[in-house]
C-alpha cells in the first residue's frame, strides 16, 4: 500500500530536479534522462507522475508561478493596507530570494525564450503577465481613474520585468537584484507623489 504523501513528494522532487537540470543544461538540452539522474529516480517515474517531459516542464513553470502568487498572498494578508503599501509588496513578491536564485532565474530565462515558439508555454507566460498587471491595476484603481490606473500598471509591470531581466543577466546578480527592487519601489513612490497630482479613487 503506497505511503500517504509520497506522490506530492515525488512530484516536487522531480520539479526541483527539472529546475536544476535547466540551470545546468538549458531548457532545450534538459531531457528525461538528465532530470531522472539529478532526481536519483528511474526515467519511468517521470512518465508515471507527469506523462512526459513537456508536462513536467509545464508543472515546473507552474511551480514558479505558484511561488510568485504565494509570496504575494503571504504579504498582503495584513489588514488595512494602503494602496501604496500593497504595490510595494507586489514588487517584493517578484524579488524574493527564491525568484533571485540561480535555478529560478535560469529557468525563467529559458522559459521566456521557448514561449515564443511553444503555444503551451506561451499560454503560461500570458497568465503570468495578466496576473501581474491585474494585481497592480487593482491597487492603482484605488488612487487613479481607470485610464491612468491602466497606464501606471503597465509602466510598473514593465519596470519589474525589465529590472528583473537585467539583474538576472548581469555579472553580479545579487547586488543588481537588490538595486532593482529599490528602484522599482522608488518608481512607485515618485509616481504617487508627483507635485500637483490629483488622485481620483474609484469605488471597488
């Protein structure tokens, strides 16, 4: 009789092994063999739990997306957050230690490159982009009118993605990620505190 909890544990071990394989070999050169070797399991285990490499890759990307979502939920559970505080927490969630790790950064970079050619990965990227935009726009709508809230959300999303990408590709990612988070937060502060800016909050 199988032990309770073995399936989730095995699945997570294979996802972790996929992250490590992508970091070592890149997404294109990651295979069932490279993953199973790192995981210390037989190749057949991947088929048993995921069906194949493509499904495991998608599960790994979903794991990164879930980590982003969980990092945000853990931060916004505090009651009575101001819109600015919530925006700053969204930025923090995108620059956690996990999202800065070598395994995560290399997997994200490989994923973005492959999503331009793989419709299933492109769908996951679209979900990721829409989720970030939606979270930002929700907070900005409590401060600005609809049009300005949309523009501010797009600007902020571009800042987060752009600075994250530049940091991941830099010779010294550790320091660049720290600076990137600070610059994104400064952007929010400057955007919300422009001289003469009139805030028109909407009812949610």
